[in-house]
């Protein structure tokens, strides 16, 4: 089966550590023949955008989500929705 893995992260522009993680995950996922979907926020403080992107990932049918949350409390509802749909989430 080909899996679709989503990664929701802070902006990569000023976050070299997060950019490094995203690149590594992308290479591994695609190297194994799966689909990688990266969603980043326009700034490192746009919590509403990340919550919206989480909803988009869930609704797009991803098989798993890797999440680098901007605000751990703001994404709880999205995480619960993913859990209800059987979508595992890995926090980084």
C-alpha cells in the first residue's frame, strides 16, 4: 500500500532545525515510495493557519501526520479529530 504522510510545521524560513527534520522525513517517505505532503505556516506564530492546515490534512485522507505544533493547546481539537478517524500523529 502507498501511504500519504502529512507534515505540519512552523515556517521553514527561520527554523533550520525544523527544515532539517522536514527534509529528512520527506526523503525517507518518498524514498520508500510513499507520498509526502508538507504544510508550513507563513510565520512562526500563525497558529490559526496551522489549525486550518491540520484540518486540511485530515480531510485530504492522510494516513499519518507528523506535527510540529506552534501552540500545543490550539491543535488539541484537530488531534482529537485525527484520532477519531484513526490517523496517528507523531509530535516533533
